[in-house]
C-alpha cells in the first residue's frame, strides 16, 4: 500500500500538489467527481442517484462489486487523471491521491497511475530515508523558470535498506521525463548531484524494470543512460553542442543498453556549428548502424549519404523525418533501393530545393503505404516551373494510395529565408488542372502548398471541396497580394458546406462575385455551425467590410482568429485602404474562446 509520506515524494514538498486532500475525505473524495464519473460509457445504466447509492454502501464497508473489478477502476481513474479545462489537458494527480486514500481497493490502480509517468527520477529518490536526503532550499520569492536549479544530494553513504521504498515504486514507472503542465517548472529546479549518480551507477539491479519511454531534458542527460534497459522502446533527447562529449558517449551506449529501441527523436536545443555537426556525425552513424528503428525524427541534423543509406536499410523503418540534400537522397535510394513498401510517413527538410528531383524521389520511396509526405526547405529555393509542380503531383497520384494517403506538404522556404526567384514573376500559381490528379484521394486531411497561390474558379473550388470531405487544413500562398485572384468570397461557402472538418485555412480571394455569381439563401444554408478556427486571407481585396464580416460570421460562426496581410501604401497615402477595411472586418468577427 502507498504510504502517505510517499505521496509528497512525487513532487517537491513546496508545491503541495498531491497532499491538499486528507484521509478524512472518505466520502467527499468520490462525490467531488460524481458528475465526471457518470459521463463514462459503461456497459450498464449508471445514474448519479445509483452511483450515490453505491457510494453510501461503500462507506458502510459494503462496496458494490463493480468497484472490485480492476479494469473498471482503471477506466475511472484514467478519466479522472486526464482533466480537460478550456480545451487544455492537465494531469489531475491530486484527485487520484484522494481516491487512493479512500480504501485499499483503490490503492492498486491509483499507485500505477501516479507513478507510471515521472518528469525526473527525483520523486522516486525522495522516497528514500530522510536522514539520507538533502534537498537544497529555495527562495520562493526568487523562484522563476530561468533560475538556477536546486540540487538533491545524499548526506551519507547509501546502504541496501535505503532502497526499499524506491524498489517498491520503481516497477510502476513506464515513462520517464513526461511532464504535466502544472509540473513543467519543476523540471529545471531539481537535479541530482554526482553523489546520487554514483549511487545509481553502483546498483546491480535494474533501476526501472518496466520503463519503456524516456524523454531527456538537458540537465538530466548525464545520468539518462543509467535508466536504459532492453524494454525501452522510445527515446527523445534534447541535444546541446556543449554536451557533445556526453552525447557521443550516450550514442555508443544506447545500442547495448536498449537494443530493442524503436522510436528515436533527436531535438536540437541551440543551433550547432558546422564543426560540431562534423564531430558528432560518426557517433550518429554508428548509433543508427546498430539499431532497427521504426521511427527517426532528426530534421535538424544533416545526414551524410552513408548514414542515410544505413537508415533506409532498416527493415522496420516506417516513419522518417530527416534533413538531407534532395539530389543526394535521390542518389542514395537509387544506389540502395528499398526492397519493399514500408514507409508510412516521410518528411524531408533540405537547405536547397531545386526545380526538379521531387518527381524522381516519390517512386523511389515505394510509397504505396505512405500516409504523410512532406518536403520543406529553409535557405534557398529555385523558381518552380509549372511543369515541375505538375510532375510532382502526378508522381504522388501515380504511386500513392488514394485511400491511404492523407497529408501532402510542399513548403519551400517556410522560415522566410533567401528566395532565388524573380520577384516580378512571382510564384507559380496552382490551377485546377494541376490538382485534378489528387481529387480521388478522398481521405486527404491536409494539403500545404504554401509557396503557390490558388488560381481556381468558384466551381472548381466546389469540386475540390466535394472531393475532400475529410479535409482539416488547406494552405496556399497568400503573401504576395495577387491583384486578381479567381476565387471569390463565395468559394469559402463551398469549403464550409463540403469540408465539415476544416479547422485551418490559408486562402486568398476577391470579394466580388465570381463565375457562379452571388450565393443564394439556399446555398448559404448549406454551411451550418462550421468549426473553422483559423483563417488567413493574405491581402485579399475587399470593398465592403460589413458585407465580408457578415458573410464570415454566417459561414464560419466559430472563427477564432482572422489574419490578413498589409499592402504597401499607395502614393500619397499613409495606409493602403484595403488594410483598414480588413481591420474593420476583424473588429466585427465574432470571437469564440
């Protein structure tokens, strides 16, 4: 059974997160959650009154038999711990503690949930004897996110009996480095010193025998290798170049300590210098050469050709997010082709995206199982001719499955770097003929063509919307302020009518009626309570702000954010009149929290 004194170890005592409710809440600890509990979908009829009846019998030590079924308790506790307020999920650990203190039957599942995810090993260490621990005191008035972390140390030598409570709870920990929103500050403020690390190293038994996932922050990288076991399947490392020696050592240990690792995320904390990337390159190559991953996320580190070939040679590989020069990657896959279709997600970041190569890359990926395809560049792009974009889309249509494929991103220069193109020509517009091959992809959920404006008639927008009923995000270029975009205001109506799941849209249009004329009342009625949250209209030209605002409020009543792009002032004017019109529209849009 979990001791009351052990509850305080889950977070430092100053936070008092888990000890606000005491054992005398025998009855109130459950009645606090009656309304939430009765919302669960149980295989029997469960009303508030009947639940209160069970609770009264429980207080009389005659618990209803359903609460003795562990599976039911786990469902209830999972619901309670995942608290959602204002569309934000938080971990409600205090309520689980209140349930835990209610009776022995609740102790088992409550302990499992409380200990399964820890942001650091510190809560476990705090269960050790008080005469062993010394936790640095902090000045609450100076307590801030960017302050110096406090330190946990051992005041004396560790003896075997000191580990008794640690070993009781260690088998429950499955995820290490997982933070709730109310715990985020604590990560930077409790670290262990060298004495604790040495004590952990000297233990002969596995520290966390059930651990399957590790997310490492920078201040715990020094001892994260101590918790690697053959059961660890997921590892996320935040990498800083100043820790290059530690990272190199850890990369060598991972294949031996966690040989079954399947998911590896390597995140850059600060920009690495070229020489630092060169120094770490061999260690990364050796790490990947000794693993068979299902997923690699390393979009910031430029992979050499040999390392990329090792990666694509993994039999279990399914999800890839890497940085590699496009021509080099094409050569890699031509030299060492994939043996069978296996990739489900492919995301490529490249410094230089030329006008060709994409159409050649698609078939080399054997993408019949592909769900997500994304290509982005960060430094320079060359002008993309219409035929090159068309060839790329045709390759996607020819080699990907219309029923499986859901996400397509072609986003040159997403971070606003240098663009190698002729400004007066502008980007290549996407026409209906170019996108027509993708219309059979009925499960398409997101389409990002951020570098290309849309050149569609209203009826063509309607056909597109009808073809993609599951669309959730649609993004075209809105940065140039194209003087005569073909889509009119009415084209938004078709997206609202046929793409009911659309929540985010970047789309430039003209207020004036298009080829299909004004929207009739019957057509306006097709858009009912649409849930679009974000709309970026770029520099769409409008004349009547009240009319546009009324249309948007009718078609997208739940719109939370409307963004527009300011145009340069006309000669002799301080502000472009279109900018002011959009400010009027924004002021009239109904805001939804």
